[in-house]
């Protein structure tokens, strides 16, 4: 795949921050850095009109202004780990987490990519419909998937369609992380065909749509609450206190927090506390009692019990590397 000067210029223009491009005969990669971290995308050309990209982001957000055809594209995004937020025109937000699949024609995407937990790893398969359909016909003359009909089925509302936690989705994509180099081209083609055949069997009306889109004002409140809950881990808050402060019903707060960050509020904050405690145990000489207070536990015994449940060992043994 040749990365010509026009494409290179478009990539530099499109992404915010510092950009690095690397090209080999079979793929090219884009590494982007901004004040929130670093991300990379490794692109492979599967067949004319079909591309596959490995995405790996350790950052809070980035902006992409890459232009895409307004009427002839379909993208399938698989999340392996982390979370990705997509703002839809009109002020609502959609989220995918580990094991989720998103089908999208990119028509209403704003170009802002947000990683609520500062991490996203996954795979994107993109189809330029006219050329991709010709390629599929050339590879398999009787291939039973019509890409335009597929897009019409999943993208009629102007919003991305989400498939959450289906085992066969993980089966399709997880194997793409262990492809032998000498089999890569054939394996990519096989997996793209498998993906399309899987989507052909899906009836959108029968899928679980219980995870809603969230409006801008609610998401902004949840993110403000998140900042308050995590900026000082020595402080503790009840759900009722936070919900009252941000004028949200407690049940709505818990549901939206999990939608944005992937876990219920208390579990999410508890994990942050334990991770911070682990760092303090291995990088400082502070006492167990002092570390307990730093992560919101007035009782060292309660901290020890919580840390042991989280890590499988006591704080003292963890510090000793046991």
C-alpha cells in the first residue's frame, strides 16, 4: 500500500497534535501525540475498497478531520479494551466498551474521539462501498452480502448501531491479534468475509438496545461528577450526595456513569484507589496507615481487607513483591 504525498498531507492536516507516519510495503502507521497522551493506528489494505486498522490509544481525546465520502462508506469498529465515546450530531453520545461492535456510516460523526478511561484498543474495518462490492464479487462471485443493503439495515437512524457482548464478535476479532505474518493477507480476507456473513445474519430489531444514547447535558454532569470523585481519592462521597449536587436522580446517575465509564461509580473509584495504593506501596516508603488515608480508608484494617480482595495479597506482601 503506497502512502502518497496527498494522503500524507491529508493525515497531517486532519489530526491534532504531533503526527508521525511510517510506511512499509504492506501497511502504514499513524502515531499521534497531544497533551493528553499518545495513540496509534496501523492500517492494512485487505482488498480494493476494504481496509483494516489496529487502533491503540493511551490518551484522553483526539480530533480527526479526515474527510470521508458522504454517501459511500461503512465502518465497523470493534473494541478490545477501554472505551470510546462518539458524539453524534444533535448533541447525544454513544459508547462502546470491551467486546462491543459499532456499525456506522460516519455521516453524523463530529470528528472528536474521546476515551473516557484514557484507553482504547480495537480494530476498525472500513468499506468504500462501490469499490468494496466489486472486490467481493471478484473474490467470490456468489458472495451473498450486499454492502449497501447492510448499511441501510444498520444505519437508517443516522446513529451508529451497537452490538454488545456477543461471543461470536469476540471470536471474529480476537484471532486478528495472533495472525502469523506469512498468512496475514489471506487471513484478513477470511476474517472480513466472516464479519460480513455474521452481520448478514443479524436482525437489528432483535438485538439488545438497552444501552441508550446520552444527551450532552447529562454527560457533562457525569464528567463533572467524575472529576470531583477522582481528583482527591482521600475523600469519599455517597451516590446520593453526588446526585443531589449535580441535580440528577441517583438511579440515572448510576446508569449514565456506567454508560460513560463502563463500571458502576463505587467499583470504578475503588479500582482507582487500589491502583493508586499499589503505586504508593511500590514507589514510596509511606506507612500502610498513611496510604490507607490517602485512598479514603480511615481504618488500616478495612484498607488491608479491600486491597487484599483486589490484589490477592496484603499491602505488606505486595510491597515486598510477594
